[in-house]
C-alpha cells in the first residue's frame, strides 16, 4: 500500500500545481462556508475544482482547463449545460412572470407528461427535490397503512436526510428504519415478513446508486413486489436517478407497478425539482377539493422555472424515443468498457446500466455492496485524479453519468483515458487488490 500512497501524493501534488486559482477560491470560501463547501459529496482532498463555465457536455474551471463532464450533476445533468430549448423556454417564462402564488400552465403540462410516460404514476404531486419526494412518499405510506416502520437497504441514498452509508446515519430523519442487504432475496424477504405487522413500506432504488450503481436483479424486485403486498406494506420505487433509464424508467422495464414512484433530478431540465406519484386511488388523498384531504404544502412546489424547463426537457427533448436511443447508445459504451478491461486483463468492471455507470476494481459485476473490496475503495482516488488530470471528470467514488449532448468523440476520450490509466497503473492495481485480500 506504500506504492499507492506515493502515487496519490504525486497525483495530488500535480493537481495542486495545475489549479492555483481553484485552490485560492476554496481557501477564500472557507471564511463563509464550512470547509469552503455547501454539498459534502462534491468535496475531495486537497480541494475540489471551482467551475467557471459550462457548455454542452463540457466544463471549464477557474484555471482554464476544459473537461468532459461525466459527473453529470450526479445524474441531474442529463441535458448538459447549455441546451438551447431549455434556455429559450426559461427566458420565455421569465418574461411572463414568476413567483405567481397560483397554479400555472407549466405544472399542469409537466404533470401530464410524467403521468403518460411512467406506468406507475396515474397522478403526481410536485415538490423541490428528490429528498422531499421520498419524505412525502414515506409519510404517505405511513398515513395509508397506519404503520410507522420502513425498510430500506444498506448503502442506499434516498436524500440528504434518508441515507444509509454502511448503516444508519445520525443525521437522518427520526424515522423507524430496518435495513436489509441489497439483492439479498432470502434475507430481505425474511426481514419484511418478521416486521410485517409494523411495516408501512419498503423503499428501494432499482439501481443502488451511492452504493456503487448496482442493478437490482429481477427476482429480487419481483420478491419485493410480491411480499410487500402479502404483508400489506407499500413498495416505493425511488427512481429519482433511474427514471432516465429507457422510456418509462426501471419499473417500466420490469413491467410492474410499485405503489409509489419518486422522481427528481433530471425531470426539471437541470433545475431543482421533485415529484411523487402513484395510483389515482392513493393520490386522491391529496385532492384539495375533498373535505378529508391531506395537506401537501411547499412554496416552490410549482416553481415556474423548474416547471417550464421540465416541460421542455420531458416534452421536447427527452421523448420516449430519445430515451430508448440513449439507453442503447450508453449501454453500448458501458459494454465497450468491459470489453476493454477484459482485453487488457485488468480487474476492472463497469457496473450499472446505460447512462448510469460506476467503475469497480473487480473482474465480475458487483451484485451486493459487500462485494466491494477494501482494495476497490482504496483505488478510487487513483482513478479519480488520473482521469481528472487528463480532462475527464468523474465522481470521486467512480461514477460516470452520461448526458445527451455527449458525442462518440467524448466517449472515445474517456475510453482512451481509461486505457492510458491501465497502461500506467496495472501493476499497482494488481498489487493493491492482492494486498487487500
């Protein structure tokens, strides 16, 4: 591991030398922001880059370096940084007024687009983020069932106050959660049944995002659908990220309906947004025309800019046909990476599906978070810095999120950077993985 330590020290030194303006900006920001930052996931040592400009699928930092952006705002940046259709739509909305304090044409059109698009959503309510959407889904399940316990999965992320990195988090909302292991069919079923009388809902991502972009296998998902029904609990699909997979999200691919579906990130065309929806029967409880209605509040639930941008994004740009084409194109890229790794005989694997990818240091697909070795975790900073210094931005934990303005040339730049990484670091990768066995 000494060799890895020295390699990382060298990379960080090169990074510091190449980015004096980003370093200065970070130091100045520490006067007003704890650690110079207001979003923990974006921090990495010694300091994160400060961006000054974005166009299409590329970003430019304060020091003038240009990057292909595979961070993709952790999947929210599906439309890139300068889509003309979204920009012109927002400008038109700006010209006609905002903060109106009333329903607008934009929210009603976006609701129609989502309900006709996603098979698990007959009716929908908007909020401000995926975090909020999941909070509303959980409290909806609690109200419907009269129960107060929820089941989630280790290493899942359902928002800033509903996250389970390695287990419960002290900053979470004080909800009663039990945790299972993702893709563990027998263990998860046993936990659902043993908590059945108290269980309001199971919340699950069809691709476990923060845990390593691990797809849930069909048998696992079908068990969740079947057993939650048997015990009278709801099944909540958190598709805040994964709704971009194909025309109807992952539940559309699976071909069954969860009780509630949550959306966010990309559906606002790059603006803050969240949504939760389900059957007309479930969502009728939020009908304000009913005397027994449930009160769903939020000043910016129907923010004009998010609603208008969402209409352009989902109605004009990311149509079902475009979503299917994008899935096929991005999945071909993912598979080409695995072909590259196999050809170079390197223990690396591109996990995920389509435009949601994570590189793991393993020869096999990662099916559970327990499959992620200490060596894999130790090597992630090496990959992150190597690619960043080559002009390819990825998430520090190894995620790649593809965006619509990307071209084959952008993908080739990433593939070429990975190939050079393998050429330089193959002996070190094998050494670290062997040492961590």
